[in-house]
């Protein structure tokens, strides 16, 4: 009777413990990642960043309700929700409100809008490195000042014309960048608090005093983004000399653009990029209408790194600038006209030690096209994303969350043909024969007993 009572008590205790554990699991969550290299959990830099963020984070995903994409995004964001309870995710179906989707500029199913601290940023790539880096940029309180040169017919950062940069300017403002228009005719000196100067395709020549001030700004250690177009004669030769570069004549024609169903051969599509901090892990295609090729002067006073390059099927067309929709067969390479076969670089990132106190790095980007950021072409592929990467790097805002790639270990076993033959013979002949012989021996021993 005592043993039965003891067993009953033990059983009731086990049931009570199981119920208690079940109840506690609904109130307190405990997660453990048993995957190799901890591939299913956040890295330490991301967890530290989330611990430092004050206030809620909202992530809005423009993902269709059909398919598994929403589940994939929810599973990924859940890692962040576990580390930061006030981080939330909600979905918007692009098909439910097409007008709002177009107004928001959504192009890819599953795009993310990350909102924090009254600012937001758009993501098209779902990865821990991209999302954590976005949160890091949004958490910075210092406003960056970017001055856009005006007064010579440049593209306006607040303009609504097809050639202006108004839509891109709106994206920059949402990321904590303050943009000002700078007219050197009325403000003869570029202020020291300007973090970046942008020259966006002036149409008329700048006065010599204005060019001298731009060159002086560079010599004082300022950062610069210079957008060029073919045939621009705006008196900036001294600036080009200071940057140790020059332009090649004509525009780039690229036969590889046919793979992107582009009818105009002078539209260069790029989906492979030279290795650089700006292009690291960037996998989106970008489009550049009639870019101009660039080359560095020797000796160069800067460190040059190409960031945009045409394909081997390209050249700088000098004799005949193709019209929109013109077949590529009408445009041919002619080396006798001074045309140079590709690949051709049409964007460089320049660096050198800054003359300003502190020994920081001075940064300049020169791109042989300004249309790719214009209101007409900003929505093509990853043009917007590439432009923001350029600005991030120029503003020294490229300190991304470095997440080492955590992949499954290589479990492949490389064997020669001889080794494979020996293994096959062992499993097909040797092992069955061994089992038969062993069985016969056991049978014979038992018979003798």
C-alpha cells in the first residue's frame, strides 16, 4: 500500500512539474540555437545595436499574401523581435492598393520600409547585414549637410522636372540628410560645415572664381560627388586636373545591354560591379543612359577605385551617337576614330589622406552619368539603392554592421575514381560476401553443438 501511494505521489509530482513548465513557457521565452555556426540567430553586433536603440522600431513589408514570402520575412524579422520586444512587423499587400503601391515607389515584392526615430529607409535585400546597418544609420542623430551647386543650370535636388533629382532628394531627407542649394555667385565660399558638395551636370560654364573655390574646397579636404555627362564644357577642367582624371570622347555603347531587353544600345545596364565598399554585396542591376567613360591621369594624386564598369562588348562611340530605339546593328566599333574597346570605367571612387586635422580619409566620387538619379530613371532596378550607397560612403556613413557569413560546413568528401571503385566493390561484393561467410560460420558452429 505504501509503495502504491509513493508511486502515485511521484506521478502527480511529475504531472505538476510538466504543467508548471508548460505554463512558464507561455510567460517566458527561451531560445537556443543549435545550428552549426549559429546560423539561425542574430550576431553579437546586431544584438548590441538593438540593446542601444531607444524607442520602437516599425518594419513595413510590401509583400503579397500568396506564396511563402511573408513567412520567410516574418521568420527573419522574428530574430530581431526576440532581441527587441518593441520592434514590430506589419504587411501590406501591394495588390490590394495598387495606387498606394505606386505612390510609395515599391518595385519588388517583399520590399521593407524601416521606421525609427521619425526617419525611414527602404530595403530591397533581406539580410542581417543590410537590416542592422539600416538601423545603425537611422539611429544616428547628427544631420549631414549636403550642398548642391546651383546657378549654372544644374539638376535640382528639390525639382520635379524629368531631369531633376527631386525624388532622390526626398529619399535622402527621409534618412536624416539636410540638403541645401549653394549658389557661388552669391555665396563665394563653401562653408566648413558642408559635409558633401554635389555638382550635378551644370549646363553653362562656371565663372573662373567659382571654379577656383570648388578646387579650393577640394584642397581643404572637402568631399565631392561630381556627376558628368558627355560633351559638358562648363569650365571645370581645373577641377578634373585636381582630381587627376579626364573623360573619353563620345558615349559608351554596350552590346551586353541586349540581355536586359534594352532597345537603346547607349543605355548601359550593370549587374556586376568592381569590388569596393560601395558595391560590396550589391546584387541589383542599375541602368545608365549614355554614360561617358572616365580615365585617370598619370601621375595620379589620389587612390583610384572603379565602381562602375561596362562589359567587354562595349566601346566609346565617337562618330555616331545612337538615338533612342536605334538598333545596335547601326552602331559599329571603329578604332580609327579613336574609339576604345571595353570594358570601360565610368565611375571612380577617389581617396587620399585629408589635409584637415585628424588624419581622416578624403573621399570623392565621379560618375559619368547623372540621369540614373533623375526623376525619369531613378525607379529603374537598383538605381536608388546604388545612389544612397554612394552618398553613405561619401559621408563616411558606411560603417556597416559587419556580419561574417555563417554557412554550413563543407561536408563533401572528394574521392578519386580508384577510391570510388574500391568503395563500390566493397559495398556491392565485399560486404555481402563477408556477411554470407559470417552467417555460414555461425550456422556451422551451432550445428556442431
